[in-house]
């Protein structure tokens, strides 16, 4: 598709779609709880719809009237063997977290996904699950999907040091540990998003957290809840950056989730001197209104323990860095290589084709600031965040047209992205 280019201003107020991480987990916890869970403001992107359909295939009744998703929970022990392989679509979150749920079941499941998901390694989840007594088989020594997982109703507890900073791996092992016979201990490499831990407590469960150490007792049961999903800061990130780099811009984003394990992009914007204000904070939903305006930005260095708190925002942060004064360095971000694409290489290739000066490294990028952008043809390779990053970059293209191939990937997390962009350009 041909993208909108050379915008002279962006103004308006938006409510971004519901948080993808919380939306996935609300379905999972609703399914494994007793009673009826009602979820408000859920994200209806393709990834979350994949999770919803998988639990329907596992025997859970889920209704969606367009406003509220109603989940008739069956508990861990009420899940039923699927009649056909479970389709995870493009969703790494779905296949990893649901592997943990299926680990303690008394049936065998097959899980598969699209071409992109089939290239993503699952060994980081399957190796510890095998230690707990799960029989799981994947493709190649990295356990690429499809996976065949034979659950074990007598799961053994585990003490496990996570070798990577990954909320998906941590959450998968938490779901398995909740079904094990005894107490499991997980030690994180770095602190990662804690939505699973928060939701355990919201649904009446218990766990003990001490720094990077998490202790989970097996055999817990959960009680249905009402859940309101805040706006996804990963989706808001594209508008935050657009508001900072497009001339004459002022964008107000309401009800954005600002969970402390997800706010790395806010810290980067502040470090770069961006004009960002936070108002209307809600401590219960961990959300707030974020307002950004066109800013004179300074380069920065991004690495260390902040990386897990902005891993999904690094593509759009890279674009932000191309418009700052000076050289920005991103390091310690090896995890980008095993996302929907190798995001280090794909981000660099996409923006370089538009005139940016980005050098990929083994664990990040070196980005020269104040580079002029121009038209190009960019392929998302099925990665939604590459698509949205390119659409924001196109707003700065000074000459030539920008064409985005496989733009439908954006529907994975933000089906209304282009209509929201239209609203801001007409503001």
C-alpha cells in the first residue's frame, strides 16, 4: 500500500487499543478460573483472537458481543483435549504461554502457526518444561513449531534460572508451576513485564516475589473476575514518537497502561529531552494520559536492565533516534533477533532504505541522528511493528513515495491504526 507522506502537523486525542499482553492473559486466567470472567476494552487484534480461539478449542465457552468478552471458566482441570491441532497464528505469546497451561494436562496437543511463527525458537520454553516432566517435540534442535506436547498431570516443581530476559518464558513456566506438585522457584535474568504475576493476585492466587526471584506454589485455584484492560503502551509508542518528530504536533493519548515494567520508552523520551507530560494517573488500572509535542531531541545510550522494559518499542525508538541530535547506541538487545523477524536487521534495512544511517551490531544498533528520510519500498515480512514504524517514518519522507508491502500484518496488534492516523492528520 502507498503510505501518507510529508505531513505538516499532527494533532488530536486518541485512545489506543487495549494492552496486548494483558488481553492475552485475561483470556487465559478467565479460562483457568472458576466462574464467569468479563473483560472490558480487550484488544481484538489477530494475536489475541488466536488465544481466544485456542481456548474455545480446549472446551471453554467464550462470548464476545463487541463490548465485553465473557469467559465461562472451567479451571485447570476442566480443559478438554482439542479435536484438531491448535492454530496460534502469528502469536509467540499464545504458543509460549499456552504451552505452560497445557503442560499439566492429561492429554496431547499439537500447536502450529504461520510462516513467521514457524521460524521462532521455542526451546527456551520446552527445555525447562521437559525438566518438569513434559514430553514435547518440536522441529530442529531449537524446537521450532509445530510442537507436539503431551501434558503431565504429575508435574514436578522446578528451580530455574531464566537464561534470557523474557516475560513470555517466565509466564509459561509460571502457568506450569501453578499445576506442579510443590513449590517452584524462578529467577529472572532481568526484571520483565509482570502482568502474569499481577493477574495471579487479581484472580485470588498467591506468589512470593523477592527482587528477581519468584516462588509459586502448585495446586492453586482461581476465581473469576471483572477485568478492564488499559491501553497498550506498545501501540501508544508509535504516536508518542510521531508527536515528537513530526512538525507542529501535539498528541494526547488517554488511558495508556504505565505498568512500571513497561515504561522504558517514557524514560528514553525523557532522557532525550522530549516534551512529554503524564496526567490523570489511575493507580488501580496502572494507566494515565500521555501528551507529547514536537521536540528538539538529543541522542542517548540505551542498554542494560531497561531493555526488557522497552523491547517491543525498540523499532519505533530507532526511528526516534534518527531525528535526534547526535549518535544513539542501542545495546544488550539480542532478544530482538527472535521476535516476529530479526528486528535488528529488518529495522535497520527498512530505515536505511529510506535514507537513515543505522549500523546493526550483534546486540543492537548504532544510529546517526538528524538524517533526512525519503521514499522507498518496505516489506513488513509479516511483522506488525515494522509496518507501523514505517508508516510513521513515511510522515517525514521529503521526496518520493513510501510503499509498504504486507501492510496487513499491522492487524496483529492494531486493526484501527490507519484510521487513527487519518484522524490525527485531519486534526
